C-alpha cells in the first residue's frame, strides 16, 4: 500500500512540476503566443477564402450532388494546401532566425503542438457531429458548418503532414537559411 501511495504522490508532484515548469520560460510563451496569433490570423484568412468559394458555388452545394461538392472540396483543399506550405515555410524561417537562439528545436516543438491541436479539433468536430445526429432540428445547418470546418481541418492536417515529410525532416528551411548567411 505504501508503494501505491508513493507512486501517486510522485505522479502528482511530477505532473504539477511539468505543468508549472512550462510557465517559467516566458520567452517560449511569447513565441508560442505569436505562433498561435499568426496561425489564427492565417486560418481565419483561409476560412474567409473558403467561405467565399462556398458562397460563389451555393447553387451546386444546395443540389447535394456528390460530384460538384467533391470538385469544390478538392479545389479548395489543393489551393489551401499549396498556399499553406509556402506560409509555413516563411513562418519556420522567421522563428528559426528571430527566436531560436536559445532553443534550436523551438519550431519543432511548436510544430508538434500544432499537430496535437489538430487532434483536439478533430475531437471537437466529432462532438458536433454527435450533436447533429441527436438534434435533427439543427442538423442541416450544423452539417454545413461541419463540412466547412472539416475541409479546413483536413487541409491543415494534409499541410502538416506534407510539410513535415517534404521540408521539416530534411531541414530544407535550415539549409536555405545557411545558404543565405
């Protein structure tokens, strides 16, 4: 019984220290806040562009024909992906040149946090889907919101995977920055 008590005491203590330890590094929090604000602004712009695409194709979306909807979704995802990879490359260069003096892996940590947030957002979309299934009176409107958010989240996941495979793992931005210096 003493070992079980000791285990939970250590687990509680170490969990608390890990949470509080993250608050001590104010420089990292400032960079994280800038990263979040930058990405929130960027995703808002992309959501606005996607919304304009949906408004321009309202007739095809109201028909509920699968081919036009698939074409609109594919076109939107492709354009969001291409632009996003370029933007993330610029963001990585900025973070590596301006904020990574103390921590060379700062962008890598932020990028991992971005992937974790996508998992949380996927969970939130699943909860919205459950709400749409339970309450049929709001299902139509909620399903359109789910389609819109699902396209954005899918594009974000696709961009994250592509960027990690094509750029981050092979250190493309780091090599470009070395060539510039």
